[in-house]
C-alpha cells in the first residue's frame, strides 16, 4: 500500500511547492492521483499482454470469492454486491471445497446467481480454461477440448466463456460468466485482480505495492503539469512506460 499523504508530500517537492497553498487535495491531488492509478492500470495491462509481468506481481490485489451458479450455469460478478470492482479474471475454479463445509441453500431465483460472502474458498479439484465465443460453440461436442458436454466422468475438463450480456425482456442479468460442463446451483470460485479503489481522502492508501511509490509520484506530478497546460500526453502508454514499470517491480 502507498499512503496518499506520501504521494502528496513527494509531489509537492517535485513541483517546488512545499508549504504553499497553491495545490489543494480535493481540487488537484485527488483527481491527479486517481488519474495516475488509471494510467498505471493501463501500463500493467500492456505488460500483462506482452507477458513481461504476471498478475502475481500484484498479489495484494488478488482475491478469490465464492458464488453459486444459476440454472444456466452462469455466474454474475456484481461489483455493487461484492463491494469491489473486478480488474481481470485470473481463474474460474470448479468442484471447490469451502468453509464452513455446509451445502448452500436453494437459489431464491433460479435465473440469478448468488454471491456467498459467508463461504471461504479452501481448494479446488478443477479449474476452467477460457474459450472464445467461436471455440465455445465449436467445442461443445469435441471430446478432446475443455468445456465439451460429451465427457461426463472423471476425465471431464471445464471451460468458461468470459463476461457476456444475455439480457432480454425476460432476463435481466448483465455481465455473466458461463461455465461448462454444467455447474447449475453449484458453488464455484472466481480468482481475480481487484481494481484499485480510488482515493477520496488524504488518509487513504493507494492499493499498489510500495515499490511503485516513485513511479506513482512521477505520474501524479505529470498529471498536474498536464492540467497546467504543458501539452504532456496524459494516458498514452508506451514501451518505455512498460519497461519503467518492470524496473520498479523487480527492484
């Protein structure tokens, strides 16, 4: 974690504004720090795509939560219900063990999956591989591919289709993950990266490793400079940015 106060103090030093009232937290630093976090998320996404960093480098943000699939073998991650925003899915875990070791109640509505904060994930027998929409439809009866519905014994392999909108006049769930073979009414777990919570007060902390303090301070100062009109590009992500991120993460 990185204290917002630390970022403010170091940024004031860079701007040569220590002890002055030129910059205010609510008007200047809060939006600048949150913008810097958004930029850093974009840089991480680029690094992940290039396989230059792994999600484990953000271990403080890795979460695993338990859900009960609906009758369509789908699970919805509702940020308002879970209490945090999902950044990216790391794994979909099936045939899981939880504590307390009690069966979940029947679904109140068969069409709506349920988040179960009372369960703690313990272990999993299987994990689901991610498929594209084309693979999802083509592989349904292919016994050699994960997610097929033909193999139902101990050799079955799960797959999932990432978030999709299946809503209609008679179906209101939006943003669901579908899992195959069928896990209707069963408990499954989603491991994911939590999106860093925006700061609101100077006593808050930014949910990134302390090793990224200097990079976050530099970008915060850059954002404030952009606000002053130095024509600095705000959100552009370059290979240089990715290399800088990597150097800070491995330092």
